[in-house]
């Protein structure tokens, strides 16, 4: 019996270890590839730019956007540095007041629609190349989504946004991007407060019901108003009659004089 005790302890220890291993590997009933896993990992799409002297867009890689899906989507950005040739070309395009363009693929931020972006085309935005140069590659990029999570627009502005002809050094100011990136979703407009309006109407009706003496029908108000107008007209007519009687002798004398003059 003493020899079987260590064996029983070892078997129980193995069973408990197996149970604990299963509990640790538990994923709350979610399978690999479920939306939660996609939400944590996100997916990457390219950010491209173009700046050409002939103003014909030829997009090349600027970096990549890491989009994280979910109820509150987020985005992060990794970017390449501008090469020496690109810095020189950007200044040349700025000198002729050319355009600096960016584009991103039209994707969905919903985890179950990430494979659809390849056929949805691209979203393009642009600024003046001189603004990009004089801002020292400092820009703000905003991704706009619709209510279903699709990217429907992209915008870019520079800080500062004006072109003033300032001198810029290639090696110092045109090498690394300083970008602020954000996602803007539509905001629902406030709806009518129908329930509150009906509640106020009911409260007013209850107050009027508690004080019936304060209620006056429309017809009673109308009669009162007509009576007041009639009284005002009667007083006005009395004043006119009084004035006429007062000035009647004068008018008669005047009229008699006029007749004698013309005769």
C-alpha cells in the first residue's frame, strides 16, 4: 500500500497538469481567424505618392498603413525616407508650382471584408509641392470612412500650408516625414426629441385640467376681442360727431361766404 501512494500522486499530478494546460490554451470559445484575432493583428495597405515635372502621376511607395479593425478602428504609419534624387526632384516640382499627390486603396475597416480592397480602386489627394517643401515634409493625413467602415476619402494638408518662397536645405529638411495620421468617421446628427415633446404636452394638458377656470375657449376669446373693437369704434365715432357739432357753425359761415363770392 505504501508503494502505491507515490504512484497515485504521480498520476494525479499528470492529470492536473493536463487540465491546467487546456485551461491556459483556452481562447474563450474563439477560433483562430475570428474577428477578435483580426482586430488585434490588423492589416497593412500601401501609402503611395507622386510628384512629377510633367504633372503625369507616377505613384511609388511612400510607406504603409497598418489599419486595425474593430468598433474603434485605429491606424499607424511607417514611412520611407526620401532619397537624394527624390529630394531634388521634389524641389524642382515645387519651383514650377507642381502638385504632390498621395493615394491609398479603398478598403474596408471591417475584419470580414479585408480581401475586397483590391478591386475597389484608389483614393487620391494632393497639395502644392512648394507647400510640402516649405513645411519640411510636415503634413496631416486624414482617412474618412462611411457608416459601414469603408474608406471613402483621404485628405492631406501641410503645416504651414502657404508657399512663401522660403529656402529649404535638402539634407536637413527634406529627408524624414513628420506626419499626423487620423481616421474620421461620420457623426450622427441629433434626432428630434419626440418623446420629450410628448411628455411636455401631457404635462401641460394635466396642468390645464387641474385649473379649468383658467381655460377659455377660442370662441369666447374671439367674442371678447370683437367686443373690445366695437367699443373702440363707438368711442371714435362719438368723438368725430362731437367735433363735427362743435365746428358746424364755422363750416356753415364758411360755405355761405363761398356761395356769395361765386354769385
